[in-house]
C-alpha cells in the first residue's frame, strides 16, 4: 500500500499542504512543533478509528480556520500499477464539527469501510509505556493489529460497543428493564463478541508464528498471550452461546457495578521478553520499545502474507531513540520488507544513510518542502 499523494487543508498547523511520495521510506525532518507528527496523524485518520492521538475532531481544526478540515490521499493499493489510485478523503464541516465525513473515490462511505482499502499501523513516543499502562490501551493496540488483517473487525467492535452501552442503560434500572430487549442485546453482544475474540485469536496466532522465526536481536522479541481480566491466560475462544449465558448470569452484578464486568472488552494483552522470560511491564524502557518495534515489524509481515499488501507504517521519532547500529538495522529491515514507511525526526542526519528509494521532506512551521 503506497500513498502517492497526501493533501491537508486546515488540519492542525497545516493551512494547506500537498505531498507526493513514492514506495519505500518517507523521511520527515524538522524542529519540534513544526508539524511532522500532524502529518502522521492525518495519515492515521485515513484508516478506521480516531487516529494516533485519539483526539476530538474539533481539536484537529487549524487555529483561525473556519471550523472544518480536510484530508485527501491517493492510494496505490493494488499490485497492478496500471490501475488508477484509490481516492480516500476524510474531514469535518463547520456546520457539523462532531461528525466525521468519509469519501472513497468521491462517494460517501462509513469510516469502518476505510479498512477495506488501507491498513495503517503506527508507533509513537506516547506508546513507549504501553506494557505498563491500562489494559484498555493494550486492547486498542491489539484491535488495531487485528483491523489491519481483518477489516470486518471494526464493524463487530462498533456493534459490540453499541450493544454494551444500550445494555448498561437498561441495567441502570433493573426493576423496569424490558427482559426481552435485554436478552436481544445480550444475543448481539455474544454474536459480535465471539467474532471479535476469534479475530484477536487468529491475529495473535499469526503474530506469534511470525515472531517465532525472528532473532532475539537487534530488536527484542516478545511472546504474546491474551489473558482474561484476572490475568489468567485464555485457553479457548469465547463461544457465542457461552457468552450469552455469561451476560445473562451477571445482570445483577453488572447493574451493581454500573458496567459489564466480564466479556471480550475486559481481556488484556500480556507480553513477555522471549530471551529473559520477564514480563514486558518489568523490562527496561529500552527493552519495551524494542519489543514494540519488533512486534510492529512482524505484524507488517503478517499483513503482507494475509492481504498480499503491506500496511502503511508510521514511525514517529523512532530513529532518534536507537543507537546507530539498531537504526541501520531498522532501515535495512524496512527497505527489505518493501511497502511504505513514514518516519519523523528532528535532524536530517538521522536519515542520511537510509537505503533507497527514499522520499525526503523538510517541515518548518506548517510548511513542507523537499528534504
């Protein structure tokens, strides 16, 4: 998957920007605050979800703009270079600042349908502590990995969340809750929850097989396990009938807690350093970052194998935190994998020894020029 063109209008600090890139590595350099990460965030919004910052749509509008923003891209998503690029667009209008607009080849579309055309995966400095933060953050990260392999995952996840919210409202007043409607919602939760869980299990199995073939250096290799809320490894996928029974049996518990206390939305991703056997949460910051990088690179291979196309990788300030040997190893690995990877850094020197092809840009105060 290659973004051959990216245009931004009133997005963050970019009043207007138009970039053309080729396959391979794309290097963005410039001072802190110049707008490099904003470009990666714009690309991340071309996939389903809330983007790499998970910000409110209204916060993405450029200061002083009229209230809307637009992101447009042309994507070469097919092996046949003779086919025209796919046009992807998203943004908001001033009249509806909370409603995201998506267009594919000029036609209105649901945000979830973007996953059928493009897979995007990112690594940012904010993710360095993923293994020691909340289970919710790790689930979102896992679901991003799943989505790149199975675009239907977004629909199942959205419908599961909607049914979960509706069930929570009914349980807020157990005495008057419509039992038939409650049973119907729990059937929806079971159906979509089982599909979500099966997709997560397939993704972890594929990732584990890919990682098993990777060396322990230069990037630390993680071992991955899906665990229940109590930290016990999941031994089998969630079955739809079993889930329906589970939700029905926990109505009073969930009503008292004010939330659903069991189900796929409570599972967690456990990572262990393969070489030392230590839980990732107890590893050094450097080891945790190396495991994340190893995971992202292995996932790119999984997507290439599963979809026949590599995802677009967004690596924000990754190079600056690697020593020269590991930095060179990363560039070599990315170049050998193929596909397209966008990297940011404060200095052009960080990208001087990148193997080609490389597209370079210098970002300064929201302005984009050749690097």
